[in-house]
C-alpha cells in the first residue's frame, strides 16, 4: 500500500508553487486580498478558484485588479471636479 495522494486541488496548487517565483507572491496577495491587508479563508479559496487554469490567468487577474484601482481613482477625480465646477459656478 502506497502513500495516499493529496486531493487534486492541492496538487494543482503545489504545481503552481513549484513554478512560481518570490516576485509572484505580492501580486498574488493583492489579488486574493479584498483591500484590508488580510486574506481570509474565504478570500483565499475564492482567489484560488479564479486562478485555476493556465499561468497567464495570474496576469489577467493582476490587470483586472489594477484596472479596478484606476477606475476608482478616475471616479474620485471626476467627483472632485464636479465639486470644483459647482463651487466656481456659484461664486
């Protein structure tokens, strides 16, 4: 009788780890984190499910996260510009 094999999902994760670099850790953390600086078990599991597939999936999720940040910043700028315009128009 041999050693039991780990579940498929764990084997996939181990395969990703074997091909990863230390530089991949911060972007992976940023993808898994919801912005509070901590990764819950739910965030971890959801993130791993999103990252399954080819290695390029990590790049796509990094781009998606960065695009979301840029969109939020643009919306904040737009909100501030509206306030400035209203102030100038009412002065």
